[in-house]
C-alpha cells in the first residue's frame, strides 16, 4: 500500500507530480508515541500498585507493632505493680524507704522487717535495667527474706545469697548489696557490704560516710567471702542508704548529681 499526493502544474502539458509515501513512514512517529504512552501508562500503574502495596504493608506492620507495644506495655505495668508490691507495705516509725525506677521496671531493691527485737534491712542495685534486672532483683529479694528469717549474721546471709545468684548466671549479671541487722535494744548494728555505695551516717552534729569494706558484689564469684562489721548506734543516729541512681543522676547539662551534693543536701535538711 502506498499513499500518493499529486499536484497539477499550472500550464500545459498538464503534468502531474506524484509523491508516494509508505503508511509506516507516515504513521511511524504516531505509533512510537502511542507505544510510549502505553509504556508510561503501565509504568505509572506499576508504580501506583507498588506504592499502594507498600502503604498497605506499612499500615499492617504499624498496626502489629502498636498491638505488640500495647501488649508489652501492659505486661510491664503488671511487672511494675508486682515489683512495687514486693516492697514493704508498712514501715516501723524509725524507717522510711522510697523507690522510683528509671524504667517501668528496674533492678533496685530495698527491704526491711523486724524479727525478735532486731531490724533486718537491705538495699541493692542489679547491673543493667529493664526486665532482666527486675527478675534478678525479685530473686534476690526472695532469697533475702528466706535467709533473714533463719539466721542473723549479715555475712552468712550474703554468703548464701551469693552462691545462689552465681548458680546458672550465664548472663554474668551481678548485684551490689548492703545488709544490716540492728539490735533495737542495744543499738548494736551488724552489717556487711557487697560492693554497694557506702551509706551516710548522721551522728550528733556530724554526717559522714559509714566506714564499710566494699567486698565483691553478689553473683560475681561463688567463693567470695564477705566481711562482717559492727557499729554501736546511739539514740538519734540516722543511717541514709541509697543506690547509684541518686549519685549518677544527670542534670540537663549532663553533669552527675554526685555524692558531695547528696552530702550537702543531707546537711542542709539535717535528716
């Protein structure tokens, strides 16, 4: 097939000039443009499908992540409530304690109770934060309660706690721990320290760190020996125990609160 175009000359002998075109030459660019349009259309549809698919997947993942986060948040709240319930419900008139974890659950603990005219008390700080630290804290708290109801020597109690905490401790977690047993009639305090921060002692007009021997933390080595110390307290003397969550708290300019500032506050308020 051909396409022809003719032109009549304006004068005799009335010749005609004929131009012959093949159809593919006439419609070649149009067909190319049509193919390009079809390609662009399919490409646009493919991109649109990809975007819709990604959006649908993102929505599904976001919904699943939100549901998982809500589930974990609920479980952490339950764990936090359990942890708070493990703390003493009531205190003797001469004891007060307070715990505020950095996360929903944490590894700090304290406990106290009176048995046979003696005040048994402890404070500890598990390495790390979150659920693993809370689990080790719960175990330590239970061990302390069980052993303190059977014997009075802080060093012996720490010895038992240390052996139990070292058993199966593949994660290598440890806990700093301070324990004391105060005879409420004589004022004699027996205590043992397992790598914990030294408490402050207010006696008379003075406030100073209690001269404790550090020893190693619980859970480090099963053969660790814990030295027991003795101190006589007088009426009105005050013992202030804390964890490094207080001294290592940071200000907005990333400065540590520090032990010296704790001492300044204690002197200012004369606890």
